[in-house]
């Protein structure tokens, strides 16, 4: 069965999952964070080489301040407590996005986890934090200009994206039944296969991943050709 080299996840539905249980939004986000570990374990079993997770978008800052601060605390907690898991499973962590807006304590934790896992190689994982697809393209163009480019090519943009060290996604999985990209990797997913799951992210499990992989294996990828 043909498998994707790079799977990109839009992890959606945490808040609605919590609301259905009459719980605050952060309860759903915490369950969503727990499910990251479960999903990574399944990706290792499937021998997927690259994965990306859309965890905190540039638009998320507009949410209620308590929710935003809670999310930031969860990010810090996740990468602080998860270092051993990443190292034991040979998972390399990359961070995609403009993280300078986060508190310095969080930036420090993110730098630590990327540094400590830089030699890991079995699974490479990109966590999109304060990430937006449009912003990524703009910063890539500006980076190319700063390097002295006067005429920007597609290759110049690709080489300056946050995701420049990852291949473009072969498969995008979005949970919660929503059927849109929501400003996620707009340049990179031009020819990705899209899979929309009805499951909320905290409920996304091995069975649902298997369905997505099976669906992908049946797609005929022509990349604009015949």
C-alpha cells in the first residue's frame, strides 16, 4: 500500500469536544495534547517519515485571553515533559512559525527541544506555532530579498519557508468535519491529497488514521498531468 512521506494534520475540534461534555475549552485542548502522543506512536508504527501539526495559528491570538494563556501554558508543559518521549523514540522536533511573540520562557523551551532532538531521525515532526500560511509566504519572500534576491522564483520561496527542511505534505488530514485549510501551509499543500475526518481531534485514533491511509493509497496522484 502506497504511503505518504509527509502527513500534515489540522488538529481541529478540541473546543467543541469539550463543549459537548460541558467542560471548558482548555479541557479539550489538554485532551488534544494527549492525543498528539498517541498519534505519534501510530505514525512510528506506520513508518511515516515526516509529520506536521497545526497547533496554534496566527489567528488564535484573537480568542479569549484565558484560553490563549492556557494554550501557551500547555505548549510549554508539553515540550518540557515530552523531551524523554521524543528522544526515546528518535523523534526530531522542528518548530514552524514566528515564535518570538510567545513569552521568553516558552521560546527557551522550544529552543531546548529542537536542540536536544536535532540528531533524531526516525520521525521528523514539525509543530506549527503562531503559524499562518500567508505569513509564511510573506516572510519567505522577505528573507529572499534580504539575501540579495531581486527577482524571486518559486524555488527561492520554497527555500525560505519555515518548512524548508521538510518535503511538501503528501496528505493533509483535518479533523472535526470542517472542510477548509484555514490558512495552513498554503504554498506547500498545492498538490497534497486532502482527507476530512468527522472525528474531533481528541477522538482521532488508530482506526481513523488507518482509514485516511487506506483512502490515500487509492488516490491517483497526477500532479497536474494526465
